[in-house]
């Protein structure tokens, strides 16, 4: 398949309104994981890596319909509605009405190289350890790091294989010749 026909892969970060820690409870983080699991099971998105923190979420995803933005908007809206019902006792009053997520589509970055893809996977998985929430990436339940270690968990999002068509930035392994002539 030509590179132009490949669905794009995005690294996305979205946060709770006013950066509140509304995902601090295990029940709230479980709700995000369940929502991601439903999206991957339905085939609406390929989730390559993910993590749920107390006030934000990181996702590395590909949508075969080339529509990560609309999927993310729908996910955020559906989650906010379901979270308010399912987490009524877990959420503070301000999270139960009004805006749940920070306005806008969050931070979204197109990933087009293998090097950047794996850098983002590492960044996502090391987020809880950098925050001091666990000693190793696989120690955080609300992350795909456990699947990357070879374990499978029931009820968690299905982690997709890396996308095809990413560019290798290190294809030239020798010293760069300023005249474009290979001297080897």
C-alpha cells in the first residue's frame, strides 16, 4: 500500500477540565480503560499505546478511516456522559455537571517515523514512573505497558501492532556525504 494511502497515526493527549484530577480514583481510570476496550473491540480504532493518569490521558492510535479527531471527540463526549452516571459517587460536584474535559481537541501530533513512534510508546509507558506512581511501567494497571511485556488482560483495550508505512529516519547508516555520493 503506498504511503499516501496509509491511515495516519497520532499521538494524542487530552486533559480533564482545568487540569482537575478527576481520574484519580481507580474506578474512574477503569472506566476509561473499559471505554478504550469497547472502541478497540468494535474496530473503530487501533490503539497502539495508552495510559490513564489522574488528570490526563495519552493515546497512540490509528484510525483506518483517517479520522482520529472525530473518534476522539466522540470518545470524550461519550465518556463524559457515562462517567457522570457510573462515577457519580467518585466525582466531585464540579465534574458531575458542566465541562469534563479541557476545551479543544487536546494535543495531537501526527507520527510518521518509526523512531518517533517508539519514542512516544516509551513516553506513554514511562509517564506513571516519572510521576512517582509506580516503580516500573508494568506496575501501573492503567497502561498498555503490561501488554507490551507480553501479558494479556481481560477487559483491557486490545493493543494493535505498530502501523505499516512509517518512515525509517536512520536508513542511511554511514557517514553522510555532502555531495550525495556513496563512497563505500
